């Protein structure tokens, strides 16, 4: 194998062997190729090209998949979003007048 | 009710209850709730795969894409560019051309940015997407979305996750009369009666997530929602009696002493 190159995967920079393909990367990370989308330097890579597309030093790779979601989901603040009458900050911060919150709707 | 199918862009749906998959305690609970709800369309979000902890299970191991229509959303997207990017990623992840398009305008209300929504929808439709837009209860915007090629519209009942129920039934009714495509009431449902009401008003389907996932007993609420949507749909088709201020006797006067 050749020299080490630096590739950023999902925001994390790691060393990989020169000549590594997207398919190799997914295999190393133990990620099944079905149901993932891969973006290399902001360009979506067709699944059919995973095996042939060689990554280069400094490439930025994003690997995405489906997670649970309705409209806003875990991690986006959906779960942490305050309920009426139990605000994280001041009630005003969320735009509801105080008397509204006291009555709790 | 079995022959009362919902058809959008040539696709046939058995259930008029659509559900989200967020906020559940576990994938097992998600699976049980969805199964109980009878829904055949489930929404999912597109996010980075966790590359440090590969032990994490995948949602689609629990929600079989052969059994359910997977509807990816663009939740969390505040710009046209992001919404378009996430839609393309969702398609690349390989389920279908369907997308529940959200362009969020504001963090506090999560109300849609309708100008951005129309712009993003136009781009995606040109690229062959089947765009189901999450929109406001604004009939004019709904009409514009249909005009540019959306095969259905998804107006909100109330802010996402608020559980406030249908805040503007009259707008929603006008919206339903203004467009000739299916209307799926999306977001804001709090309990079964809200869902029934949406269907009684003439909605073609209802989409919800928090109302089920956030209930004390999500599985029981999923069942309640299933019946609520059925009841509302049946009542709509049956045709309700008009509201009157005064009584009308239902027992005959004839034959009284």
C-alpha cells in the first residue's frame, strides 16, 4: 500500500491508505453500502461508482443514512424543545406571553 | 374501507394515517407503534452515519422498505440549498423519488418558509422528484405548489410537535376546496379527536409523529389514531348533518297521548 492520506469523513479527519476507494472506506468503517448516500466534496457519488472512485488527500466525505424522524428529530433539538409551561429559558424566549404559560393551555 | 384507497402520483396507499419515526424510546417501540397504527407510509430523516459507534442499529432493519413506503423528509433544513441537497441525498440513499419537502422558516415555530418551499419544489420537480411539500394552511401557497407540479400538499394543523390540534379549520377547509390534489394534514395533531376532525373536514390523510411517540403509551395512542382516522374518514364520506341552533325532535309526535 502507498502513503497515508488524510480524508475527512463525517467531519472527522483520519489517515487512510493512498488509493483507497469509497467502497474500501465503507468496508473499513463496517457500513453496508445499501441505503447510504455518499457525498465527496459536496458532490453526490452514484452508488455504482463506489468501487471505482479513489479518494484523494484532503477529500471531504459525507456518509448519510436514514434515521427516525417526523418533522424534527432527535439531535435537532426536537426532544429537548420546551413544552408549553416548561421552558428552558425565560418563557418570553419562546414567544409565548407569560399569562399563556401560567394557564398552561 | 379497504377499497377506499389514497392515490398520489400513481401510487396507491392503503392507510390514510401516515406516521413519523422520530422521538421513540427504541426501534422496537417505533416498529410496534407503526405496526399498530396500520400506517403504510413512514417518514424518516437523512443524517450522518455514526462512524465511531458502528454497533448502532439501523432504523430500516426495523421498518421494512418492502412493507412500508419510506418518505424521507428534509427536516432541519432552513434554506432552499439545504433542502435540495438533503432531497438528493435521500434519493441517492436509494429508496425512491419521493420526498417530504420542508424548508423551515423559523426555529421557534418551525413554520415553513413558503417562498423557499416553492423555489425548492420547483428545482426538485425538474429533477424528477415527487415532492410532497410541508406547507402552511395557506390556500394560495397550496395552489402555487400544485401549479408547479406537487401531486399533493401537506398543510400543518398547528406548529410541529405542539399538539394544539387544528388551529385554523376554516383556512384548512378553504385550502381543501382550492386544490384538486390530495391534502395531507401534517403536524400539530395532539390526540385522536384532532385526527378525526381533520379527516371529517375532508383531509385525504393525516401525518403525525409526536402525538403518538410522545404519548404516555405510544402503542395505545397509535391504535387510537388508527380508529380516529377511520372514523373521521367514514364520517366525512357519510356526510354530517348541518349544525342548527335549536332542537329538532328525533322522536315522532304522532301517536302521543
